[in-house]
């Protein structure tokens, strides 16, 4: 029986695509993902090349610290950082990054995390950069100290957080600075790094979703930020449960030590010296706070493969195809009560989105109807309160775009008849 398999990104149908979906066999229908590579729906689509690398890696064994050391070299080349670590996601990168900043090479501190009362553990952060993701930083034992205001959002003024406010909050308990990077984060990352480094404090950056543009891969090298976290399962299209932590050699070594399984003999343990310099250690740490965030050899290989592809490929052509899919949907549904706009980001590497403004229909109802149909369709829901649906094309092929157009037309027609 031929079954629809949801929005696949492969253009050419493979033998597998016309057999029964593995999800069907579990009774979970595959969806059309028009929300982009979001975690809740399973992240991004690995390319065939990445899937092949994953499978090849699963057939043999290697010591993970050697594999991570090789991945580190590759990540250093791509990001301009001294070193890198493949983690189990950007959130894990934040926990490990905070743990590295708090513990360094101190075995006793590593052992005590997340209990940090006896040593510096405060991270200064701009109040308007707080989010649910900073739980990952606090999980290492960090205490967040908020500074600044966003008077623009508050409708109270024209200024946002300023660099001097970080400096004013530094004290003996300060371990570092947490910075959430977006195109319009304030103050500029460079200014925060400058202030922090003047006080010998490291800066941990969350740039999880800030790719593309590919230029942001160079954030560690360009801004001198000490540690930068990226997601591996978003635009890089690695395994969903991977992330990158890139930055200063000693901090990456500490993060690696607190994640890797260290059940070995000190006399025999020989991590690659350029990755973990054992002369800097008093002994072998026990399993650290990151032991629950392990990354498999297959995931490391797949992430490195995906990263090499992401870094070397100009996304212009892929974005042209994305735009065609969005236009196809827009043309099918546009009318007096449905306004469509393709949002083209100012940076040509970033993915275009389709914003659908509903004048006559309830956006939440349409969203629900799409999810409940067959196959279920999940559209971007970030602007529902403004009466808008958003289509992210990253996980769509032309067949999925056709299906979305068709189903949206039906849902919109149904809603005006209700
Ligand atoms: C997605 C995201 C994360 C978490 O990334 P994972 O790779 O899913 O762990 C953290 N911070 C921000 C800002 C994100 O967008």
C-alpha cells in the first residue's frame, strides 16, 4: 500500500518513502511540518549524506574523547574558536558552558556541581535576555543576576541595557556573563565582552537559533566571546539531539571532562593533549554534571558531516526553492479576507517565511483544524494572537506545499460557512 509520509525534504522518492512509515507502524501519523526545525516537532531533516555518515559510524567503535578531539579541530576551523565540543543540544551546551566557567579544572568543584555556594557562581545577564532556556544555565548551579531595563518595550523611554550596568553588578561571587545573541541584542556582544574581559570574566553566549547566516558561525572568533552555544538540530541539519559549544581551549576541556564518561585508569588514560591537557589536572574527575547529556559516536559524526555541508553551501538556491513553495501556497489561498506576504529577511542567507493574515477567520480555529486533519499540518503559531499563520518552508517539499495549499483552502472555506 502506498502511504503518504508527510513532508519529506528529499526531492527524489526513495524505496523507503513508498513503504509503510515507521511512524505508522507505531500508530503515530507523520505530520507536515510547516513550523520549521522546531524541537517539539522533531527538529530538522538530516540529508542523505548525513544519514549515511550516521549509519557508517554506527557500525564501528572509537574512543569518544578521540572522536570529540577530531570534531573539536573541525569546529575550530569553521568557527574561528580555539576548540569545540559536540553536545546533546544547545541547551546542554549552556549547562556545560556554565559548569566549565564555574569549575574550570577544579576536580572538587566539578564534583560538587550544582551546589556552588562556596565559590563564585553568579552570571550577570541583561534582564531582557532572560528566557526559559536559561534554566539550562541555572541547572549547573549558576545564579543569574539581572541588570538593565528595556525601556523601549516598556514604553517608558528610549534606552535598553548598557555595558556599564554589567560592570556595576560584578562582585566576588561573579563567575561570568550570560549573553543571548540575536541580530538586535543590546548592548552589542563586543561591548559586553570588552567589559567582562577587563575584569577577567568569561562570556557565555546563547546563539542557538542564530544560523543562518553562516557568518554567525564565526561569532567565537569575531567577538572573542569565551563560549558560544549553537543548536545542531536546527538549520545545520544535524541530529536533533546535538549542539555545539565553541570557544576557549581550557573551558572546552572542562566542559568535555564534565560530560565524557571517565571510567578509566589514570595510568592508562590518554586524552589527545590538544583537546584535554591532563597535566592541568590533579587526577581524573568522576562522572560530572554533564554525564546525563551524553552524545553518541553516530551523533558526533553526523553533526560534523552536517556542519561541513552547512558551512560550505550557499543557501541561495535552497531559499529560491523555499520561496517558490511559499508562493504556491499564497496564490492558492489569497483573497479579499486572506492576505499573504512572503517575508524576505534582509540577509539573503536567512529563510523566507509566509505570513497569512486572516480577516474573516479565527486563526486559532484554522490552526486547530489543520492539526486535526489527515495528514496533520503544523503551521507556525507565533503570531496567532495577531490573527496570523506563519509558514516556515524549511521542512517542506513541493508535495507538502501542495497539500498545505489544498487543506488551507478547505479550512478557510469551511470557517466562512460556519
Ligand atoms: C532552540 C534554542 C535553544 C535550545 O537548543 P537545543 O539545541 O534544542 O537544545 C536554546 N536557546 C535558544 C535561544 C534557542 O532558540
